[in-house]
C-alpha cells in the first residue's frame, strides 16, 4: 500500500510540473473567460432539445446493481463515486477541460465500472450533460454492464460508416452512452485515424457535453489507449488493489504524463478501508 501511495505522490508532482493541451482535428478559437461569457453560459442553451432526439434507453436497476453500477441514485453506495465526481469536475472546470480518459495498467481493474458509476453520479446533477464513450474496442463491456441489447456499435460511427446517432443511447435527459456490442479488429488504427478524431470533435460540437468520459483499454495490453490519449484533456489511472504493481503504475504514469494531464491514481477493489475512509457510509441518508 505504501508503494502505491508513493506512486500517487509521484503522479501528483508530475501533474504539477506538466500541462498538455489536447490535440483537436481542427484549430478551435480560444475562449475568453469574462463575466459576460459566464452569464451567457448560464442561459438555457438549447442542449436539452438536441439531447432529446437521441434514442432513450432505460436500464433495469437489477442489471445495473448486478454489475456494481450503483451511483444512479444517491446513497451510501454512491458516495465513493460522488467524491470522485466532485474532485474530477473541480479539476476539470478549473482547467476548462472536458474530456477525460479512464484507464489502468492491466485488464479487469474496474475501468468500465468506474466510468459508468462516475457518469451516473455526474448525471444526477441535472444541469450537467455527460457522454460516456466506450473506446475499449477489444473487450467491449459497457453494453452488457448496462443491459443494453440494441444493435449499438459506436466503432462504426468512428469509422465514418454510420451516423453516430444510430449508436447513441440516452439515459434521462443528460447522459448519453456510446457503446459497442462487438469487438473491433484494428482498434489502434481506428483510434488514431483522422476520421475518428473528426467524428468525436463533431459530436462534441453538436451535443456540447460538459464532460466526455472515455472508457479505454488497459495501457500495458496494447497501444490502443496511447494511440488515442492525446485527444483527451486528462486521464485518471485506476490501480487494482493487491494486483497492480508499483512498476506497472510507474510505467503507466510516465507514459500518460508524457502525453496528457494525469489527474491521479484511484485505488479500486480495496478490501481494507481505514475507519475515516468509510465514515460517510451511514451519514445522513433518508
Ligand atoms: N470495487 C470493486 N469491487 C469489487 N469488484 C469490482 C470492483 N470494481 C470492479 N469490480 C469487478 O471487476 C470486474 C472487472 O471490472 P471492469 O469490467 O469494470 O474492469 P475493466 O478494467 O473495465 O476490465 P477490462 O480491462 O477487461 O475492460 C467486474 O466483474 C467488476 O464487477
Ligand atoms: Mg472495461
């Protein structure tokens, strides 16, 4: 545990030292932050109408729970994700970032589950518009975790073969999923292709989400995530308790921080919590 703590400390120092602007498919005009632009941002902006056109999907609570997706409603189980949400949004707002990748050194660390929980947690703030985009094309798992059975294959939109809307599903008024039912054969090539970058930029321009969360492949398994990482503003690294090694975390943190802004390392599947880490569990829920 101490070694993971020191990796987290190292990541924090490297974050303080570096800043990586995201690569976009086209140059964007610089946004000037003035009181007037902030007031304009608070006006109703028509996003609700645009989001309403996306096909609605209502996941079953039992399916979500069985995949440990719990943050769709407030309560003790949502607290850890609400805390990540708040820290994430704070850092992203402060830096005017909108795209975050969630990744891990090896497979099975809990990326998909964390992405879904954080997305649901943010979407409980009804003024926030969230897109969760699945980019782990070798082992797509988001549709299954949500119980989504429609013929969704967002990779086809990224290849420019289909309109993105065909593969998008909306939960409530402010959360959109872009998921895949099947694996894709050449994910790294797809993800670093110009078409995929343009499709994502167009999607962001049309729907204007406050945050795009990207569920990615494990960093050490292949080059899929590194191929894409310069298209996000920042990344969150997930460490799996009792499995991720200090060497793996160190390597991933170095690779990520050379290309993007590393928000931090999140320790998942931790069986042993100290009392102060669990103190919110019984605090103030009706
Ligand atoms: N905090 C946790 N406690 C217990 N089990 C967990 C936790 N987080 C994830 N899991 C379980 O671990 C398994 C892997 O989770 P998940 O699919 O989210 O990982 P992943 O990193 O996305 O995997 P992959 O690399 O294959 O995409 C799932 O069965 C999930 O339910
Ligand atoms: Mg996954």
